[in-house]
């Protein structure tokens, strides 16, 4: 099948590479000339395990090309995916300008019976605005659909190939058949819905998972005052099949490109319809205050943080990615700097991005955790990288003056940390 993918960001590039690997002819199109030049050289603009090899293989087989030219990408395409960003605006709403711009750009080049699929995360009913834009620019008969993505950064290829479900939202049988055929190589239950329901499923899923994280963090606060162990509590809760273990891991909060903006967006479009979402609003509030809560725990042990040398392990919003969007580690660092602390930091992948996008942050960057430890009086784990989970405590003791380890992701064994001669401070432990 011939496919066009508009937007070569995280979702677009993964989608294009996977569909090309299934044998489809895929054209990725983007207005960012530098990004397209990078992709044409076979280089990925961000880190995702396995994606670089997939990209090179399909470019070599001539199943995947990249261009800035809509007139090259759209006319041959039977299916066109809109995979552009929908960031939050100042009111917390989804900014749909990129979606509308993509619709305007593709419309003049549409051919008969093309299926236009909104894969971007958009508020319910957005497709009606997209239809108005396209209809002003073409008289060609086409079909609209929504196929939301549920990718986790760091495991995007696996999530695409073996998802729990594939949501296909369309009001047209022809479009439904085309999309079922296109997704045939992909595992997972098929859920066929109308377009609005498909769009709302994405928001409902993400806000529920965000709520589970905030719930775990609230229970951690309760464990702190009662002396319970939140990891044991969450294990007991998560073994209930009605609840499940996933996303019940306490820490300094959720970040990334999806949960923060999607939670704010669902609250914003619910408010427009005068619908109160108290549970989701509470989850957002807890996440917003979790770093402050952790900072206060640190201050209880270290006192005034002014001129204290604090080491921070992790800058990315989660392990196994270089994505720093809405990273709670960076929120934490900003708070430390506001307290006049001296910050030393290391991340396996994300330091380059932090330097580029946040040059104002007065961070002393290191090339490994040992360099951080040698300078620090206390150590904070802010991202759950595997190398931090397996921190060599004996080496840490030998090379540093660190006395406190503040585990912002609850990934260390408190007993082992204490046995090695450190003071351990986690969340709800």
C-alpha cells in the first residue's frame, strides 16, 4: 500500500518506519528542512532503541523516503497519516495549528478515495474542523479516520508491533477496510469505533494512567507519615487483577510529551462543556506538587540548600530515552537552583538536549555518575536509568563524600544503601 506520513517527530517517524518494514511504500513529509536532510542521511533526530536500524533497512530497500514536498508525498498515497504535534497552549488546551496546517497543505494534492487519518492526539470533534479546511480546497472524494497511538518512549517499536489494541475510528466502511488491511501485520485486538470515540479513547487512557501515578504518589505521602513501605503497599494493591501493577510506582511525578499535555487538554475541553473532572484534576494537582514535596524531604535532612553541592543522576523524563519534555528531573533541578544549591548532573543521553534548550540552567555537567559523586555532598536519583538501579555503592563510598542518597524514583534497595553506610531517603519508604 502507498502511505504518506505528515510529521517526522516521534510518532510519525516510528509509524513510517514500521509501515515501510511491512512492505508498504512510505513517504515521510515535514516542513523542517534540516530534519528531512538528517533523515535522508539515515540519521534519526532523537534516540529510540532499534529505530535507527529500522530506518536504514527500509531506506536501503527504497520503501521509505523523506521529503519536504507535499506534491511528491500526497498524490500517490492511499492512506495519509497526520502525525504532527499538539502541544499545550497557555490555557492548557491542545494547540491544533500544526494539524490544521497539515490539512491545508495536503488538501490540494488529494486523490480519489484517499483515507486521511488523524494520528495526532486531538480533542474530540477536531476531525470536523479538518474536514472544513480540506473541503474548501478540494472537491475530491476522500475519507476521514482517527487511529490514536499508544507508544511508550523507549519501547515504541514493541508497542507498535504488539499493542494491546488497535483503535480504528471512522464512519465509513471503505476507510475501515483499508485501515484494517494496513494494520493486518500488527497484533492486538481491533476496536472499531466512530471518530469522536477514538479521539476520546486516547485522552481517557492517558489521563487514567497519569491518575494511577498520582495515586501511588499520594499513598507514598501517607506512608511517609505512618511509617509504611509504599512499595509493599503498591505490590499488595497491584496484585488485584481489577487494578493491575502498571503505573503504580511512586516517584517525583510523570513527565514527557504525552501525560502532562493530555491531562491539561482533557481538563480544558471538559471545562468548555462545563463538565467537572475532579479525579483527573486531582491527579494533575498532585503531579504539579510532587517535586516540591520531595524538595521539602531533602531540606529536612540537609537543612538550607544554599551552596550545598547536590548531585543529580538523570535529566530525561524517563529511562531509555533522550526526551526531556516536561521532565520532572529538570523541574527538580530548577527548584534546587532556586534554593541556591550547586548542581552537578549526569544523564546517559539527555545532557546535550538540556544544554541546547535550557542554556540558562547553571548545571555542572558530568560524563558519568562517578564524576558527579566526586563533587557532591548528596546524591539524587531523578531518572530510572538501569545504570542507576545498579549503582555500585562500594565504589560510591570509596570515591565520594556523599552521605545521603535521595531516591526520587524508588529504584534502590533501602537496606542495601543503609548497609553500605549511606542515609537513604525515598518516597513513602
